[in-house]
């Protein structure tokens, strides 16, 4: 968890190089006692958030990572777009089967303005992305209606406008799926793997609105 001492160190450049500062000076800057600063620095050091050496303090890689995660959450909180990252994951072949149904293809074209490539791009989200996916599901979805065909029922798709690496597309969430919460499925007018020149395990960025 990021606290005000870590943010103070960030403002003073401790993410780039150790900062020479006494606990007394830090306490005066933050309106805390020297004893409180010392105690909290000790706790941060035990959590591997900061590193102290001979009167200087630096943010560790873990501390910097925690601050970056906080920054991403704040950006998403004040931005109309949800920004996630993940890696390309192999699929189960479900997307190709379902998107080959003409009625799904026609409905997606009506909703998003493109005929979907017969297959989805599966993206495995990181921990922050899983939380943002939960927030995505609280947004008003664009519903692609389900249908029945040859005695089989194809459920609704909850979908959202999106972009993967600046390529506009859509995220679809089937009402019934075998995927876990860490996987999102993306439909686009083209084969995204080939267009983006990505392979399984490659990192990608996703925006949803």
C-alpha cells in the first residue's frame, strides 16, 4: 500500500537515486514527528518498499511498482476509458464456432459497424486488469441478442467498445463461457494476432469505454 512518505520520496526523486534527508527534515515537511517518520520508514523497509543507507533513502523496485499501480488506478478513476494490460492467451476454439453463426456476425456488424473475423483474441489480464474487468461489467453494455438455431440456444453477448493497441474492436462477454475472470475475449474485423504481429505470451494494452 502506498503511503504519503513514499509519495514524498517520489516527489524528491527517490525513484531515480537515493535521497539524502534526515528523518527530522522529512517530519517537518510532512507535519509528523521524527519518531513517527522513523517508525514508518522501518515498516516500509521491512515491506521492501524503501532502502535506507547511511542517511539516504531510495524507493525500491517494489515500491516504484506499487506507486505505478496506484497511478494506473487513479488514471482509470478519472478517465472515461478503462485501461488494462494483459498477454495473448491461447483459446479453446469457442470463439470461432460462435462467430461463424451468421446471426451473431450480423448483430455485431449492426452494433459496432464491422463484420467480425471468425474467432476471438483471448487476453489474460494481470491482477489489476481483473479488477478493472469487474468495473467494466458495471458499465452499461451493448447487448448482442442471443437466438436459437437448429434446436440449440446461443446466449446474449454483453459487449463493450474497445481498442487493442489502437485497433478498434469490441470486448464480448458471453452469458455462458468456460473462461475464468482473468480472460477477456476480443472481436475485431480482422485477425488481430496477424495485424498486431503478436504471438501467445506477448503483452498488449486494451482500452474499454
